[in-house]
C-alpha cells in the first residue's frame, strides 16, 4: 500500500516539525502549509488522503479554509484547535470536519485519529459487520452480539449504535445524532440522547460506568471505539 | 447599593417622601406648630441626603421649603409670609436644608474616594500575590523542561537509559502541569470578566462523576469511592464546567490527604436541586481556614509546592454562576467535606422505559 499522504496546515513551525517527525516515523508522507491560502493550493494540487487543519491561521480563518475545502475535497479533515472551546469544535464538526484534536495532544491520540480518518476514507460502502472487542454489529442483519450472545435492542437503540459504529473513531455531535436518529426538530432534545446512551451502555458495555465503546466527548457528542 | 437607583427615580422617591410626610403633618396641623413641621421636614431632607445623590436632595429640599411656606406658614395656601419671624424661619430652613444636602454629599464623596483607594491597594496586593504565585508556579515546570532538555542534549551517552527515561517523564509532567495552570488562569479570568457563559444541557450526573474519577491523576494510593444512585434524574447544568469543579475538589482532596486516604463522592437531589458532597478522611481543615480556602490565590500554610490556589476559587465561581452554593465542613471521618448545591431544571425522562 502507498504511504498515506497528509497535508499539515498550521502556522506554528514547531508544531509542523513535531507533526512531520511523528507522521514520517509512523509511515505517512507529509506536505506542509503555513497559511490557509497555501494550504488550499497544496490540497488542490496534490489531493492528500488526510488534512490536518489548524483553526487559528494568520491569513484566513480555519473555518473558512474548511468551508472552501469541503466544496470539493471528499476525504478526511481533522481539525486542530488550541482551546477546548466547544463551540469552535462543534462548528467545525458540523461544517464537515471528520474529527478534532485539541492542543496540546498526545502522539498516541493523534495517530488514533489519523488511522480512523483514513479508515473512514476507505469504507465508502459500509462494512457489513463491525467488531469492537467483544462487540459485533451486523449492519446487514441488524443484529448486535456481545460475547457471541444476541442483544435485545430497541429500534432507536440499534439506530443510534449503528450510526456511531459506522463512524467508528469519529466524534458525532449531539445535534447530528439527534437529527439522524430522531429526525429534524429533535436537535435540541439532548435528554433523549443521555437516556438512550445510558441504556445502550448497560447492554453493550462490560461496565456501564467505565464505558469502552460509547465514549462521551464532553459538551460535544459521542464517539464509538 | 443606593447608588444603583437612577437619579430620576431618586427624584421621585425623595419628592414622594416629602409630600407624604407633609400630608401627614397637614392632617395633624391643629396639634402641631409649623416650627415642628419644619424640623420634621428637615429631618426627612437630611435622611435623603445620606441616601441619595445631590440633585434629588436639592429638589426635595426646595420642594419641602415651598410646601412649608404654602401649607404651614400663615397665611396657609398662599406663598406670602406675614410675620418677620416666619420669614426668618423659612429662610433659615431653606439654608439649613441646602447646606445639609451639600455637606452630606461632600462627605460621601470623600468616603467613596477612600474606599476607591483601599480597593486599588487591594487589587495591587492581589496582583502581587498573583505575580509571585505565577512566577513560581509557571517557572518551576519551565525550568524543569529547559533543564531536562539541556541534560539530554549535552550528556549524550554519559547518562543511562533509565536516567533518560526519568528526564522524559519529568518533561512530560512539567508540560501537563503548565497546561493545567494555564487552563486555570484562563478559567479564572473568564469568571472575573464575566465572559464565562454557561452552556447548560441535560447531564447524567452519575456519568459525569465517573468521568471525573477517571481523569484524576495518581489515584493509585488513594481510593475514590462513588456509589451511583440510579434514581438521580437528568439535571440541566454546564457539564464541562461542573467537570472542572468536581475535578478541582477531588484532585485537591487527593493532594492534601496522606496516601491510602479515601475520598467519597455522594449525590443527592430534591425537587429542583442537585446535591453533591465530596468528603475525605484526611486530617481536615482548621475552622479558621475554612472560609479562606475559597479565596483567590489562598494556599493553606503547610500546603507545600504545586497548585496556584485557584482551584477552589474557580470551583466556587462556577457553582455561583449556576446560582448554587459551595460549602466546607468536617466530614464524619474527621476530614474535609465539600458540599455543593445546584438549583437546576430536572428531567425524569431517564426513568421512562420507552421505544
């Protein structure tokens, strides 16, 4: 397999250096841009597999770069943000970013996000069966098994789990989940999400109090792992 | 406090008081000499002078003088004054009322100046505490990082692999500590400037507490205990901020109790209030320190290094921003017990089994 190509758009030279070293030692090829304009140009000329985009750029805002990229660029974009500002993150995710990392981040976290972003690129047509540890989700048969045992899930529980599992490793925002599972008009009814996530955890997690599959991303949404 | 009433409103209140008192005096006119009325009105104007701005007081003073003249000094219901004595009284009344208003106002301005000065001094003192606390708390990890990197670059093969790994760990810890300090400072300044907007949303409190427990560092030699109550409804609070509050209190409890201590978290609720208590079995906090621990930059006398003295004051700020309260008392085990009460919207949807 070819080395996956990553475009880094970040104005901080130290961060670019750090990313470049880590990515190249993990088998990625990198290109770097220090400004939004340069990033847009490089993306158009080389079409990378993943774009790492810093939201705080000197020339145009990262949100604007994201918007312009999403007009034509179909592959994964992982957003980097220096603050844990939830609004910024939610805005980026709702505008087409696949995932985010807040600085400072751990290298392990970075690599996990990149791996899942690339996996999402490849799985254009959904995998029929998703496995995560003891958990097995058969999307074709709409059957969920835990340690080989079939779980009884309600329709809503299944829809929620399947949606998260199909986007394994990726944060889905509250709004997005509510719209997709419950429908338009339910986007603010986060209480439904809380209830159903709690119910699902009781069924699919070994220990619902220390979830390993349905991960809460505080103030933003949920991630399936 | 009184300063917050707009001047126009002060004007009406002042005039209202004068008119009301005048009406009462007018009813008792057969039993009262106009000189007594003059003294009563003077008293009212003096009281107003203590509470209100100069302009409304002057207006009240003039109004009361006119009322005195027209309604109480013979001939009643006419602005003319018959006797020289009454005229003298009227002018003296006018003069005393005005002088009273001006003097009181000047006195209050002076007081305000003194208060301002004291406040400024307090701010400067706070800044100094901040600077000394900051320079220490930020420079220590920076020194660690620079020193460790230097050593790793210079020493080459003269240090063992084990020593190298120790240095890397030191850099790692220092970096995390810097990150935490900066986060604390940002939160503090957001609380201070009022730019910290609450983003309330439905929160599964049990889940929140388990998440906090999972993120608290070096739990190894401490035990953090929590027995979730399945019946706790969803509460509408700012989950991210409450995570900071609980993290701060639990991390504090772990830091300031000896290894092997227990930290116990309990959740309770009534109609529209969420109660969380965090208690430990450490040596407790002396009575005279209990109020101070929530103050900005306050550190317990024997608290050693690390920590900016911001954690608990941030916790209090966030709880109060929710309209709640945070208190500190002794736990049953003799340690410290922090109790939070948050008024919040409640949803019992959690207990419905549907769909």
